[in-house]
């Protein structure tokens, strides 16, 4: 899941300066879960924009705006309302925003309504946790399903560093050292031998951006 945070109203209004009629595009998946681009969130910002003198001509919520086909379908359904607007405000992650731009098929100013924070999971308490960095060469099989690239502040592939103290991280003393967690998990699984195996250097070419993969 892509974790987003809605921008402050004053920043959005700065983007919309000189544009009165606004169409809003949200996201039915990640941004809805983050409460930044679902129907309730769109209605809230619609009300705020209207208090500032804007006219919201309508809105749509593609289930996943990062998928071209879904954007094209929603744009087609709402083409008249979109064309009558001065601009589009997108409440989605950076992927969704760029997808809207690339699949709009006609010229219209597009503005960003959210900051994209990280790729994360949601725990039982509703807290968003960053656990994967999409590094291109997954080592979870070797680290007890705990990602050192993401969860260690130093992204150490070999640890722990000399800074851990009584199992806590020197960067954040409230957090457990990721490599101590990895050691304990591998010990529980009777896989400590994995820590002794020589491994080739990480292939950093796999993180060369931008990525492209044909499906």
C-alpha cells in the first residue's frame, strides 16, 4: 500500500490560484484507506474549497488511479464536468497523479493534493508501518522475513552495527535493533546457519530508476 498524507489547505489553494472551477479525482484503494482520497475525504475538501469561493464541478474515484484503464473509464464518464472545469485536483499518490496526467487525453491543469510518504502495511491498530523499500533484490528469505534495508535506519545488510545497545537501536533508543530481531527470528526457525553463508554483493543495478516491467 502507498501511504499518503493530504496537503494543507493553504498549499492546495496556492496551487489553485486563479482557477475557480475544480474537478476532484480520488483513489478507491490506498488513499481511501489512508483517509486522504476516499469519498468522505473528497466531500470534506469540497466543502473547504467552496468556503474559499471555489466551485467543485464534480468528482470521481477510480478504484486504482495508477491503472490506466480505470482512469480512462472514469474520465470518459465525467468528461463534460472535467472539460467545464478550470483544473483537476488529484487526491492520490504520486503514481495516481502521474497516471491521471498521462491518461487524460486532453489539456487541463492538474494539481497535487497529497504528499506520498512511503510503501507500508497497516497493523491491527490501524498504524501505517514502512516495511519494504522495493529494493529490487529481496532478502527476506535470508533474514527471517524482516527487511533490514527498510527497518534498519542504516539499511545494513550485515549487522548488527557497533551502535546497538542491549538490543536497542542507537538511532532510536525506543526501537529494537533490526538485526537482533533477525537473529532471534532465525534462531527460532533453526536457520542461524544463514548468517554464516557467504553472499554475493547486492546487485544495485536492480534499483536503477525508473523501472519498467512488461506484464
